[in-house]
C-alpha cells in the first residue's frame, strides 16, 4: 500500500474541486448577447437591402434607353427600397424609423439618376 504521509498529487484542473469553487462571473461592460444579435441582424438587413437597391439602380442604367420613363421608374423603386432598408435597421433596434437617416437610403437612387439623366 501507499505511505499515508506521502503528499497527494495535485488535483487535475479539469475536475471539479469542492474546496475551490470557480469564481462568480463578473458583470462585463460589453454588450449582452441580445444586443450583439440585434446589431448583427440590423447590419445584415441594411446591407442586403442596400445591395438590392444598388442592383436595381444598375439594372435601371442598363435598361433600354428608348423608354427613359422605365429607367426612372426602376430608379424610384430602388430609392423606395433603400429607404425601407434603412427603416428596417431602426425597427430591428425598436427605434422610430422616421429619422433624417432615412435619406441615406436615397443615395443609390440619386447616383442612378445622375447616370440616367
């Protein structure tokens, strides 16, 4: 048998030690999981809808030039979709979507109008 006076080997760290419980988690100053998810969702929504708006602008530029009204119509639709994309970002954060920032959604449409007209 083993000598009772011999020192015991140190307890392995991956095992639970009732004499040394883990320290309580400290409240961090970072964002919570819900806040991070909300930011990721809003960034994904705004960039995806913004790309859709920009794609419509590119499509409007390459439309048949014999009907300029169609180009302007698709460009207006792109502007509406861009504004809705920015509004979606605010709604995901549960904020009022009626803000001056909505004008950012019109930027692709204004660039498209510059190239169309």
